[in-house]
């Protein structure tokens, strides 16, 4: 269990919505230049990870990723929340 697990137990009490929905609120309300920079960095990292997956797993890596998501839904959801919180932190800290 991660040190942030308490954040995910009852997300409505902590965030008044899910971390992903709060990230969307921040993206639409934060400094546009900061959001653009952080989203561009996020997309760059995603592109790099996809290229590494294709290199390691072949061109059908997408099917393997989809299967992993289905088989590991809970840990994928937890990672999504964690990444959303991390990106929110990056945007908010640069917007102050």
C-alpha cells in the first residue's frame, strides 16, 4: 500500500471529485503557458514510452497494453490517480 493510499479511499471527501476530474479543472483554469508546457512534456513522455514499448514488444504492443489494463484495472486506476495528482502538482506549483 502506498503512502498516498488514504487519498484514494474516499476521493469525494478529499477532492470533491476524482483526481482526474480535478486535473481537468486545473487544466482549464491554470496559466495557459504552464498547462501547455506540462501537457507537451506529458505527451513527449507518452510518445517515448510508446516507442520503447514498440521496440520491446513489437507493433502489436497496443493489444498487450489493452489486455494489461483489463487484467489489472485496479492498479491502473490507482496509477491514473497518482499521475493526475502529480501533473496537478506540477501545474499548480508553476502557476503560483
